[in-house]
């Protein structure tokens, strides 16, 4: 800074210089903790795995045994049927479990904030509970829920399909019951998606609830005075003003759902299930690296996945980023 | 005159039969959904009071059993469980406190300032979320080992302070809730940039901050992969690693595991109650006028 | 006499290893840790100045963490347990010390062990990487009541695969399933009758065998069982599986000998006296489970002697093996233990059948097969092809041809 001050110019008092400095560099200082930590703990793993994706490496032999093979891992993956199956599985589950989360969470958050007056706390807590519950408990409980003979899900469907009051709606299911949720290929992805929606929609409800808190209350009062009903308030006030939060939550779902691991791993006992119908990309990458000890190939899978996530996130940013990233003025 | 007539009409509508039924329907739906999410949770507690043999009976038990004490004893016989809970609490607590501070600070910068390389830097933050963590475990272990942090809590909470998720969340939240005029008003009053963040921005974004704290705490509490490899002695284990040591080759004492998961979820419930008050009350109060 | 020998041996070992205060870390998983907890004091008494730091992790976690430690060259325990499902990759691909070499010279102990288990811990070029600590001789558990109802004898049922399936048809008439999953029958068939000098999935030259007659035949048998509705289509370790054992809706189960202990203690304790054990149909000989101990390359030189002492303590000592058999139902890998009176005891759960003699007999006769680096992925590909055949109705030849090419792709690299 001192350089820019020509000789002879009266030096500014300390306090003014400090003030200028902090105003000018404040944003850089504010973001520096993240980037310092990232440089130490985040960057090396990324560079390492990029390097690794160009190597053939069996990890149990130690770091010294990597062998450079160029793009061979990527080329190999391009016609690896299991890799492509894992990509389609992941996209299928990401959509089937991603869309309902938001379709459910946004109106729920709205109903919690504007539709009801009592029990907001306990209801929000109830929706959020699945997100808190540890994977160990979830695995045991859901393996039992999805059981073919005695599983609660099938028992419920059985009841709904035969009870007089619900048979008109669920009767069509009667022939298909009991459904072998985890044993047959066509049922595995729906089962995983059900678990994912169950576990994460409450998380989104809380995100949206926090987002709704930013909407000034008098907007709604003004709308009411103008005679708007609840539905109109939802579409004309809530949705537009919630856009930054929706943008954020959807970004997270895209990034998170494409990295699904725990739920499919639990429900298929790590195998991916019949015909690998539940094998997601991250599962495939884990098994390739840690079980089959082809770490270089695993790294290449990781980078192809990053590429996929990056492209989809970019599309999302391109189409919705203008409104999703806008700031209030 | 016309406005008041309209108001009267609205009052009538709100208390009319249609609105009542509508509200009852909303409640019915909300409660039905809550039952769906509560059930597995309830069941976890139920199964925690049963012996392994009963847990695996078919149909499985739906009501509380009598093995609570036995399962609890089995858990404590196998693990220094209270110690494990403390470890998790310590790690998650520190990580959460620092994350809330650093993420809101960075989120504030990305939301309220224009500066060079802003888009590139923000893009880096978002992009860092895209790399699946499974593979990073080997290089990560090398760093921790190089630092001499193996088998210490800071190997987990220190790196966790860099939360890309937190920055993204706080950026979005601050951008949508903090009017820009407040920045200028603060500057005219002579406040430093940090002061503006601390005294003006932070109070406005409390619901968002509470959400971030909540999610960070839960994430760290349930974090598994990193603690598994960087912690080695059972006295230093966090809850998820400790509980998984009971998952044997053939047999797992599920009763003891489930009493462990049930106990481990209680601190999270308390944290949730604290945080959700902020979120929900923010909801009810509405926010600063734009 | 044997005990005396063991004692003499033990004191000899103690004398040869004079050590100051040393801590030895051991990495293992449930239930091996329970056994070590019980015998730890004895080891310490025999090796004064030693402390054991036992690091127990979840069964799968233990092996994942081990991969990380071996990859980074640090952090691994001084002695590690390895389960059969993972042994091939450590044996064939490195990371663990060659115990055949000095100073271990493990080959001198070869004759102490059942032959096939020794082979599982050995590379194709003859280096011993890990020593077996317990084994799982493959057997069939069956319900005696259904046998009686249908008028079969167990000898007839197991005399051939065709008889076994015929038994299933008779069971179907009384609404009982032959077996929980047809896949387990196929698994038994591919893992037995392996030609000498070959692996299960690869021949001596490392060429995959997934569309060979052994695999095609196994898939055909399983498909017959499935198509005729003779199996219950139940996966292992599910509530349905346990319930089937309790209520007797399945009549047989192919498994390791260890299953009996679990049936008795927690899976189906109320069915005591209803069960029997026999050889696998067609008198096939194969192994189903087992664990090993090895020493990572990174274990420091000054601890090697002691680490080796511990490995030997847990593997070649008949007294310690018998103790493990008693406490955690780990079937000993040492034939010398089979003379123990324990093996003649009638087992109440199996209607007083002295079944341990049968298990021992099976164990001693299972032929050794070669271990290959690709075994784990080949097994996964086989499982996948089999489920496609059984669950999704895919053509056998087509599914196995594809499996063959998938394995070829992987090992050609």
C-alpha cells in the first residue's frame, strides 16, 4: 500500500489507513480461514486422487508400488458394464428420491409456518428425527421393515389391498404381494429411494423453515388484506422469496444424492443387490478400491463422478443461479 | 369501509366450517407424516429393550421388553461408553462452534461484498463438496500422521472447521435476509466491517446460524469414516466407531448396540430443541423488514 | 501327554524370547477379541514384560482400516486377524510378511494344520502369509422331524444331488421348503470338486473358469430348485431366515459347522433336539468360513519376535485352540485337537449326535485349492450372475459367459 503513496504526500493518519485496509481486504480476510484449512486438508487429497487415477495401485502393497498407466483407468471404465450400470442406478435413485424430498418439504414448511398454530415444535422435531438417527439403527430397523414375509411395509400394503375401505385404491397390488423388496432387481431402487426420502425430507423442512423465517410477516398481512388466500400467498410470496433457499437445498440434493452410499450399502448388504440394481457409483468406487484393491480405478471412478456432479450442478447454476444466487437489495 | 368489510369476510371464512375442515385436514396430514417418521425411531427404543433372540423373531416385537438393564450392562461391559459419548460431544462441539463462526463470516463476505475472484472462489467452495470423501481417506491419513495427530480428537474437529456446506448455506441465508442498506448504515455509523458482521448481520441470521449449528453437530456426531482410521484406542473412539466394534463376524449384540444408539441420540435431541427454537421462533416472528 | 508337550514347548518359547517391557498391538474383530481376552493372561505370564493392546473394530471396518494402514505404511497393529473372505487379497497381493522366511520359518508347522486351511494362507508360489486360527468345515444341518415325516433317511438324502432335490419335492408336498436359498446350494457346488492344483475361480495359469462345467452345473441345480419352488427365497441373516429355523419351514441349511452353535445360542434355541448334522449332499467337501493371523510388513523389526510368538500362541497351540472352541465356538484348525474328549461328546442340540467327529472328519479331508488375487471380485461377479439367473430369469449360459468376460476384463489388466 505504501508504494502507491507518492513521496511528499502527507501520510494519512494510522486510524484512517487501518480503516481503509480493513474495508478493502475485509472479504478476503473473512473467507481466508476456509481456504487456509482447505489448502492443508482438502487440496492434497484431491491432488492425490487425481494423480492416483493415472496409476495402477494395489494399496496393500504400500505407496511405493504405484505404476503410471496414463488414462488407461478411464478408458477401461468407458466400456465397463458395471460402471455404467452404477451411473444409471445413481441417476435413477437421485431423481426418485430427490424430487419427492422437495415436493414434500416446501409445502410442509409452509404449512408449519402459516397453516397451523399449534404443535409446530413437536411436528418439526418428528420430521427431523430420521436425519438424527444413526445409520446403525436405521439399517436394522429398515431391513426389518422391508422384510418379505413379516416386513411391516408388506403387511401394511396387504392390509390396504384387502380392507374394504382402501381396496378400491390398493386392490391392484394384491397380486403382487408380498413384494420381495430387497431380493428382486426391480424393487431395490424404489426401496432405497423410500429410505432416502424418509431420512432426508425433514432436513429439508428445517432448511426451508429457516428460509421462511427471512420472509417479513407483513408481506403476508398485506396479501391477506388484498384478499389473497393461502394458496395464492404460497405461490406469490413464499415460493419467489424462498428461491435462494430452494436453490441451495436443490444444489445440496444434487451433490448429495449423486454420492449416495450408506442407504444402498445397508439395504443390499454391500453387494449392490440382485443384478447390482442398487449399486451406486460411490458404492462401486468403494468396493473397487477397498475390496478389490484397484485404487487407481477407484480414483478414476471418483473423478468421473465429480465430472457428472459438476456438469449437473453447472446446469442447475446456469438455469437457476440468476435468481437463486441473487442478493437482497 | 370496503376494507373492513373484506376483513369481516375473512374473519368469517377463517372460522367457517370450510376453513375448519381444511385446517383439520392439514393437521391430519401433518400428524400422519409425523407418525411415519416417528415409527422407526420409536422402534429403535423398543428393540433396545429386547434380547437378540426376540429382536429377530417374526413378527418382531412392537412393544417394550424387559432386557433394558441387561442390554445396558452388556454395552458398558464392552465399551467405555460414557467416555465415547464425551469424545463425540467434545469433537462435535468444537467443530460446530468454529464452523458457525468461520462459515457465517465467509458466507457474509460472499453475500455482501463485491471483490475480485469472488465467483472463482465461491465456485471452489461449491466444487469442494463434489468430491466423494471415501477416496480421500488415504491421503488424509498421511496428513494427520505427518502432523502427529493420530489418535487425537483434533485430527477430526480441526479440519472440520472448513465447512463448504456451511459457507454455501450462510451465503444464501445472509443474501436473502440482510438488506444491503444495513451495510451502509453501519459504515456511516463508523462500524468496522467485522463489527457490521458481528453486531448487525449475526443477529439477523440467527435462524440460519442455528440450522447450520444443528446440521454441523449432527454431521460430526455421526461422522464415521475419518474417526475410524485416525483414532486407534477405544478410549478415544467416538460413538459410531465404538458401537460398530460390536458388529461381529457372525453375531452382533443388537440389543446392546441399540441401547447405545438410543443413548447417543439423546444429546442430539437436546441440541435440536435448542436450535429449533431459534428456527421456529424466527418463523413465527418474521424478519427484518426490507 | 499332549498337554505336557504343550507346556514344555511353551516354556521353551518363553526362554528363547527374553524381552523388556514391550507393547504389542493386535487388530481383530468380534468374536476373536473375546477369545483373546480370555487367554491374554496366559500369554503375558509366558512372556513377562509384555502388554497387549487389543484393538477391536467392526468386522468390515477392521479390514477397511487395515487397507488404509497398509497403503500409508503406518498405523497397522503388530499382529492382525484376517477373515476368510478377505484372505485371498492379502495373501496374493502383499502387505503382510512372508512367514515362510527367516526368522519365522513357518513351514515347519505345516503338518500341524488341516491341509486346506494351510493352503488358503499360502501364495501360489509357496509363501505362507497367514496362519489359520479357526476353520469352517462345510456341513448340512437338517431337521430330523421332516425327515421322519417324509420317510427319508439322511444317508439317502445326501447320497446324490438328485436325491437331495427329490427330497425337496417330497417336502413340498407337506409345505416345507428344502432350503432357505437355492444360491447356497450352487455355492457349495462350485466350491467343491475343484481339480487339484486349481483355484475355485481360476485354473493353475490364472485363467477364469466362470463358464466351465462346474459353474454351469451349479447354476442349473440351483435353477431347478428355484423353478420348482423348493427354496424359500430367503436371504441369510434376515428375520425370515431365523424364523424359518425356529418354525421349521426349511428342512436343511448348507453352512459352516459354526452355524450349529449360533442356532443353539440365539437363532433358534427352542428347537433343541430337532436338528441333525451331515455331510453336504453328494458328499461334497468344502470349507465355509475361517480366520487367520498374520504380521504386517510395517511391524517394526524389534517387535517381530514377539509378534510371531503371539501368532503361534493363537494358532499352533492345541490348548489355546480348544479354549477358543469352547468359548467362541471357533472350530480348531489343528487336527491334533480332534482327539480331545470334547469331540466325542453327544450334542444335545443335535439330538445327542456326536457331530464334532463328523466336522473333524470333513475338515481333514477337504482338499486344498489355490488362492488368486482376483478371487474376491470373481466371487462377486459369480454371485451377481447367479442372482440374475435365479431372480431375474436370465439364461444360464448367457449369464455365465458374461461373468467370464467380466472376470477376464479385470484380470487381464
